[in-house]
């Protein structure tokens, strides 16, 4: 189905919906227990994450924005004008606005699995940038995708901000980057935000804000499961735990049962002992050299990297070699 409104087109590629029931049952049945972080983002979870990004402790969003603003001319020189700009996992299309105004691409392709959210965000963007040809694609951006917008002759550049690459383990990250390299093709580019390794105290504070927003965001996963699967988690009896695992180079988030309790989900029974947890998210941190090594394994050549003065975050521009 294609809807056309001026320079705005919406394509529904009918991504298979994530099976919350199956993945929750599978995740709670294994050892150690875990639930994929993709289920954080219902409406309440998305609002909470926006609030987290505004806390003083959570540096990634504001530091990345500052890096891009300070180095915008150099970034534009790398990306070039008249490109086909693709944003996997575009969400509300908030971060791309300054980039669009600066590089004036031939077309912009936001890709997100949430169709209603994507269509609304892309339509707002079309009103804000009436000169821009927008092709919004509802699809699973982690899977191979045949782009509906060809923009023949235009160089393809992907934009993947927010250090979302950190939610993949390193092996998965190489696989996803390889997918992006194939999508942008030889000579195409990738502008990507990557959180850097740093003092553990800074990392731990970022995921344990004093307002308790990250804790609420983490617990909201159980609220959603109770609502959507008619489960009976006693949410207040689970504590938020987030810490930097230095050996693995990642922040881990867990929900830890404070008491002995039994949870029922669709006829299945799960017993929790005090201190037993559910692993809900990883966020890997890299040095510049470590990330560049992953990118090279995936078929990209590092071109430029920009960081903030405190070395908290990095923005990389990579070029696809096309020979992997």
C-alpha cells in the first residue's frame, strides 16, 4: 500500500509483528532469564525514554547532538549534497532535522517497524521540509530491505545515531553493519553515533538517574507484560539494577526480584527467588579503535571520527568498500 501526500510517500512492507508472548515465555524459561529490549518501547516506554534523554546524567543524546552541530560543515563535506539519506530505526525523526537542512539530500528514507509512529513523524517532517522527497518505510530495519526509492545516480548514505549499535553484542553488530554496507553499496556512507568507554562512575550514573526515570522505564516492561499478556508481575517487588560490566565492556540492565514470588503468564508459571533477575538490556561501549575494527570487519572503511572534548561519545563517518 502506498499513500502519496505531496512529497511524502508511505510504504507498508508488513513486517512480522514481534511475538511478545512467545519471546517472553522463551526468555523467562532460559537460564539466565532475559527479555529483549525491543519490548521497552510501548507508548509509556517511549515517553519515559524521551524524559531520560533530558536528565543531566544521561549524556549520550546531548553530547552526540553537540558533536554533530560543531562539526556540521565537515560532516556535510563527507556526506555530500544530493544523496539518498536512509535512517534505520528513525523513530520520531527528531535527530535528523539539522542534517537534512545542511545536506539537502535528494530523498530521505526513514525506516521503522512502528508504522503508525513512523507515518505520523514522517508526515510532520514533510510539512517542515516541503522541498524534501520523503519515502517512509515500515519495515524491520535489522533485516535485508529492498528500498522502494531508487534515486538513480544518488549516493546512498545511512544515518544511525544514538549509539543504538551498542544494543547488539559485537558479533551481532558486525552482522548488522554488514547489512548496512550492502544497503548503501560500494562507495556509500554511514554516519553513526557510538558511545565510548569511560569512567565506570559516569556510565553507572547515566543509567541510574536520581529522578528514577530509568528505573521506571525498566519496570514499565513488566507493566506492559501485565497489560498485554494478562500476567501478574508485582512490579513494585522488582528493583532496577544497572551497572557497567567492565569485563564485557557493556552496561547491563536487570530487573531483580526483591522477594520470593510466583508469576503466571498464559497458563505458564515462573517462580522467582529473592535476588533472581531478568536481564533486560545491554549497551556496549567501545574505544574508537575497537569500533573501527568492527566496522572494517563489516566492509566499511573508516574515514573520519569526531568526539567531544571530554571523550564521552563519538560520531564516525565510514565508507562501504563493497568487497565483503
